[in-house]
């Protein structure tokens, strides 16, 4: 599956998110996410974009949740790109 992920990214004309990969490979995001994490940690993939929320919670809704756990604030997806072998040398 790791090779399939790399191949999809290698042949893609556009940047992809984990959700895009999951759709392309016809597997759950919950299965692709940890594999992408492994590829990022080993330096084979690079994540671009933000993993921070698109907006911050000001707690004006009256909820008692923590601002970084607000269910009303969505996070923007990160895109993935292959790290060329030349960059890792």
C-alpha cells in the first residue's frame, strides 16, 4: 500500500490530500492517514499547507469546550508532495 500511495502521488497532475488519496485508492481515510504519516516521518513525503484550524474559537457560542477542540472550527487539509531523492541527499 505504501508503494501505491507513492505511485499515485508520483503520477498525479495536481496536489493531493489524504482524502484524495483515500478516494483514489478506494480505502478509508483512517487507513491512509497513518501510512502517509509514516512516509512524512521517513522523509519521503512533505506536507504543505496548514494543519491548524481555519479560524480560532472565541468561545462566543457559550460552549465549555477548549478553544483548540471546538467542534465548530474546521481545519484546512494539508496537501502532500513527494520529496525528490536529490533533496534528501
